[in-house]
């Protein structure tokens, strides 16, 4: 994500929900690695009331103040495995220099809880500052409907990849439970959420799935921005995909496209 320019300095955070098999063999799997596995003094860190259906789950999560530029060189410092408790979490492994999970921990816990309700295969939450999506959210007062239709109409692949659309939250202070709650609400009906004037987050069954979502949305945002710049016209004054075209794609995919019925 750093190579993409999406995670400047300490921007961005990622979490992965371990499978039952992975969770049952953490200690053995980490043997001989630079991760420390903690067998005692696993103090509970209180964060929020954790939804019951994710209590006990294990998350591999990035640290607050970690840098994606160097994270791959020192994952044992910049990531850790936590187990969710009724009020927060306990550190099970990693964070060997004492770092803590990302300040967006509210969002990560609540996002996993929201997506697990609609998709039992859900595993990954990624947040970053994908450049073109951020620019797009600064140009106009975008809404979930306007952004979804703009990005769908400039690149056929968009509706194929995110046929459930892209949700937009108005600007909010990052790292708060409020932004976590609002994000989780949108994740009940979308896999991609834009935080206006800040960044984007995606959810999915694996990392490729999440990267693919953001790559496609960011590419479409780039095309839309260029289209506006080159033509000097609004998106829909150009020769873009019509709602009728988009409905045809939905018919092939066998999905109900949002916002396509006038
Ligand atoms: Zn951010």
C-alpha cells in the first residue's frame, strides 16, 4: 500500500481475522519467528462494548504509529495478534516494543462485527488514503449515490467489482467510536466506505479482495477526475455508461444495482 502512495508516514491500518485453525496454533506457528507469544500477563485493555458475536475472535492488526514503508521489515514490532474480550482486547503476540493497536481500533472491531453478520467468510479490513478517492471527496459534496454512479459510469469494471456501491460518510474526527459506529452501519450494505476528506476502507474475504476493491475504485476516481479536467464538463455530460447500460451489466451478474431506477 505504501508503494501505491496510499499510506504516507503513519497513514493506514489493516486487520485480519484469524481462522479457527490459525487461532488454535498461534504459539506453535510463531515458534522460531521474531514474534513473542505471551503466555501470561495478558491484561484486558478496555476499548468499547465488543459485540457478542466477535468476542473471542483473534485479529492480526497493525500498530498505532507504524509505517507501511517499513512495516514489512519489522512485522513483530508493527503488528500483533489480539483476542477480543467483552470490553476490548488482550495482546496475545507481537507488538514486541510495546506499541498498541491502531487508533482506529473502534472501527476495526465494529467493522468485523458488521461484515460478519452478512458474510461468514469475511476476514479483512483495510483503511488507507487512496489518493484519487480523497481528491474526489474534496471536489464536490459527494454522496453515496453520486459517488457510486460517477465511478460506475466511467469504468465498466466498477459495477462488476463493487455492485453493492460505495458508501460515503461526511467528514468525522478519526479514531473515535462515532466514526466506527457510522462505518459499521454502512458496512451492513456495502463493502467499501469513503471517509470524505480522509480516505477509504474496504472489507473482504482476503487481502487481494480488499486491495482489488480499492484499486478499482481509485482507478475509476482517477478516470473521472481526468474526464472532468479534459472535457471541462461534468461526468454525466460526457459519453459515459448510462443507467440502462449499467442495468444490463447487473442483469448479467444477477444482482440488483442500487440507484439505477429513476
Ligand atoms: Zn486515515
